[in-house]
C-alpha cells in the first residue's frame, strides 16, 4: 500500500496553487492517499470559490483548466482530501461553518503532522 502524502499549501499565488494541485492529483492518481492542507490565502480562495483566480496568461495558452474542477474530480474519484487545521481557519478569518461546508475536514495540525509522519510532507 502507498504511504500518505500531505501537501501544505500556504503560498498565495496562482502558480503555487497550480503546483500543489498538480502534485496532489498526480500522487492520488498513482495510488497515494493525498491530503491537501490549505492555509491563509489559498484557504480563503477555496472557501470563497475563487481558487482559480489569478491564472497567468500562459495558463490559457498551455490549456490549463480549472484547478478547482481538477481537485473536485480527484476528491470524488481518487479520494483526495482538501482540509485545513482549525487554527488556519481562524487565522484566515474564514467562518468555521463556511470552512466545514467547503472542505472535507477541519482538523488539527497535530493530526496532519501524524499523517505526514506515516508518509511524506510537502510544503508549497
């Protein structure tokens, strides 16, 4: 069985969101249990439905589609989970009920770290 992968995404730019999303979906497609842990601006954008905003002009030329759609497909078909720790939710100023509705789970950093200890952690 594959080991878990936890990707911690905190960087604000579209390029970082693209990088984290493609790593997450690739690992999930190869059979790894993947958790994408959002904080700060990526978390706010996810909850507000603005995760795709800020794509570069070259993204359209390269035919890069919606990151949100790709992640939602991977959530449904590959078991990828999009989460945030409870402190990140508070620091991002996101209402807890909105976070719970948009995410697969609001958890603790300790739980995320333990999951990463069983596999790998990446920070973007």
